[in-house]
């Protein structure tokens, strides 16, 4: 029998933990948005809280050596772009998709991420496609299945899964279809920006090898970007910044601490040791978790197709 090595299992354990965090976050944010909490404001609070959590952790880890967190001009530009893609745009579109769609739909649409990441990685030379290789064809087929499944989720709404008969096994496209499709398109855009973030992590992690500091910079820049976008879209409207309940505040704290601070660190670390495609492969895990929990807690109806 081989000796169990924790180091060998850390990457997949980190990614499983990440997907569990995301699944719980999907349910909490949907509840907050149903009560009228602004999606853009949620992104700002999430990133601000994550920054406040990460900075003390970095100071403790580096024993107060703040100079080690410095970025070059090139590094600042790359991290700024990564923050815009992977945090600000990704989360803004994602939460709008959760609000217009459902937590289960958001989790399922995340299955696009491995496919989009594979296409992007192959385009920039991070993945090699060999037409005579069975492995390459498996990746191509997987990409087609991911895209087809996501399109079905967005544009097809069948009968309820737990209450159907042979007679009503037909497509029903008359209930909230416009909102559902727009939500699906937002989630597709979110997946694309997250895939871009995964690709950008490769050159960033090579030149900036501290995942903890990198996560702090990402959250800080995203908080500033999201705040600027929110003030631009809602000028003078201060009411959207108010919490309507303690559960909304708790959702922001959970999102900032676990959703951003913890998951960004785990993702950056895993990408630095296993690459972007390995990290993306675990995204479908949150689909099953979110679907089961949302049907139990939020009483979400399951439909064939979505």
C-alpha cells in the first residue's frame, strides 16, 4: 500500500472546498437579491470585506514587511486587468444572472468555464491540440457538450421534473422567458470573464509568486472598480447602499471572507501548481450541490432541460 501524501491531495481538496463555498454563496445571494439588494453594491461590499480580511493576514504572514507586496508597473497593469475580468465583470454579470435566473442555473452555467478555458488556453498556446491524439479529441468533445448543455439551460424550459406525465412532456416557454434568457446570457458572459481570469493567472503567478498578496491586490482593485461603476450607474442614489436586514449583511460578510478572500487564494495557489484547466475542471461540482440544496431550501422547481 502506498503512503498517503497530503501534499499530493491538496489541489483537489482545495478545489472541492472552493466549489462548496460557491454553492452556499449562490443560495445566500439569491435570497438577498429577492429582497431587493442591489447586485453591484453587493460586489463592492464583497470585495471591500475581502480586502479587509486579507491585509491583516498578509501583515501577519510577512511579519509587517509591506514592501514585499509591491508591484511593478507591468505587474500592476496585469493585476488590474485580471481584477477587472475575474472579479468586477465576472461577479457583476454573475450576480445579475443569479437574480434573473436561479442558483441552480448559475451553477450549471459554470460548466461552460472548462470549455471556454480550454479554447482560450489552446488559442494562446497553453494547451496543445493534436488531431491524432485521443486526449485532444476528448477535450474537444467535452467542450461541445459543455456548450450544448449551457445553451439548453439558457433557452429550453421543459416540464417540471418531479410533477410530469406523458401528456405534459412538452416545452413550456411562456413563463418569465425573457428574464430567464437574459440571465443565461449574463451567466455566459460571467463564465467567459472567469476563464479569461484563469488564463491571466498563468503569467501573473510566474512573475508574482505570492498567492495571498495577489488575492489582496485583486480584491482591492475590484472594490474600487465596482464602486466607480456603481456610482456611475446610480448617481446620487444612496439608498441602494443600505442593508435591509441582518441576513444581507451576513451574506456580504460570507461572500467577502469565503467567496473572495478564501477562494481567490485557493484558486491562485492551485493554478500555480496545477494550471488553469485543472482548476476549471472542478466547476461542475457546484452544480449538483446547488441544485439539491436550492430545491430543498428555496423550493426551486426542477425542470427538464434546465
